[in-house]
C-alpha cells in the first residue's frame, strides 16, 4: 500500500496546474501497469451532468491502467455512506467522492483513513473531517460572478437602466458549493439591490430563504409559481438568478404556465449552470438565457491525475493550498475555470467536442 501524502503549501497558477495534470497523465499511463482499484462515489443519476462525470472519471482511470468501482447514491446520503463503506471493505486503493450531504461522511471517512485510503473530494467540498486529502473543482465563486455579470449586462444596469424585478434561487443547502455560487453572484448584484435598481418583490434575498433542496427542478418550479401568484399579479419578472440548469428549467415551466414567453409578457433573463443538453437547446430556442459551461471531462482528468500521483508516491500539484477550509483543515485544491455560454457562443460546446452539432438540433 502507498503512503498518504502531506498537504502541499504554496499556490500555482491554473495554467501550471493544468500543465502538471497533463504531465501526470502521461507519466501515470506509462507506469501504472500494476494497476489498482479506485472507488468513485457520485451523488445522483437524475442529472445528466453527474452521469457525464462518472463516465469521464471511469474512462480516464481505465486509460491510466486502473480498475474502478462506480456507485451512485441517488440523492440519499445514508445510501452513499453505505456505498463508501462497502468500497472501503472491498479494499479500494483510493476514493473519489462527490458528496450528497457534505457533512454526513465523517465516520465513514475515518474508516478510509484507518485503511490508509486517500480521499479526493470531487467538485463538492466535504466538510467537518480531517480525512479529506485533496479537492478538485471549478472556481465556484466565479460561476456566480459570471451569472450575475450576465444579468447586469443584459439589463443594462451599469448604464443606469432600471429598476427591474429579479428573483433569486440558490442550490441545495447541504452542498458547500451553494454558498460559493451565491457569494460570487452577490459580489456583483448587491450594489444594484442596495440601490434598488434591482428589486426582489418577494423579499427573499437571504441564502437560507432561496435554497433548493437536492437542486430539484420541480421544487424550484413550485417556489417560482408561488412567488408569481403572490407577488407578481401586477408586476413582471425581468430576471431570475438560477444557479443550475435543472432549476432553470423548473423556473421556466412556472413562468410559461403564468403566461410568460409571449410578445406581451416576454421571458425574463434566466441564468444557469452545467450546460446540460436540454438547457442548451432551450438557450438556442430563446428561452433560458445563459448557462455556465464547466467541462467536467477536464475535472475528471484533474481528479484522476491526482489519484495517479498519490498512488505512485508523487505529491500532486495544487493551485490553492489554503483557500478551501472545510471547518477542520485547509484542503489543498485544484480549481478549473468556467465559461459563460449563451445564444451567441454555444458553438463552443461543439468545438470542444462536448456536444455534436446533431445533438443540438
């Protein structure tokens, strides 16, 4: 069995990190002939995004010579804890975990530590335990900033236009990324909320008021419907801050049911995240306005490169060693950069090979 690596100190640029990941990929595939088994725990099969993540991680590990055990918790934290426990009992050499509930894994990760199994927290930072070795994700505050900037630009707020009505949605309360997305968006939106160029008619502006358990679209749809019924009988929604495409589609359904999408009552500016196929098609059709594209194939590559380094007694390169504190320790992180996509540049997804042109028809 390998030895667990100590936390790196210092930071490097994203470019250096990606370069290091690439070099690790070349070295790993060449000298991992003895293989090993990596357990991969993903949160749900209900989102296209997580299906892509699971496949990408497994494919990358196989290229590097590893066997894999992929499990999906299907949005049940207890089930995910049980699955991870079984992976530990089966003697996996490393764990890549995208947590359902970021505070529920403390006991099972102690089992991993006792078995000398390194743990990579994948996209969602696992909280409240020292037994997380590394974190790989996108720059999640930047996601919120991109969404907020899009709203500001489309409404012409910096040109003094307004006031406009906006409603705010956030992700699941048990996902640590939810706070980062929200904080990122508020860095740009708060001045306009304070000046009342942006008005939240519902008054629901605090994070705890706007979260969406399990990132569930139907839950978002119901909340949007309730808001429209109560607060928009004589008003019109001009923008909706949505953190995720599934939530955006739920919001859209509520808006269309309330008569939005006609010439008299146009759809508001609606943001999103993850560039899910249904939402990209919605953007092309002029419904959802924007999404944040995160190429999860690159995230999978970063995670598998990190595992390969650890299992070959190399210290993984990170670009943030102190910024992601999980309440017990600073977890060294690799952060990738997201990209905003709307109707003007969705062809980026085809150029990158994320979707084919036929898929977007």
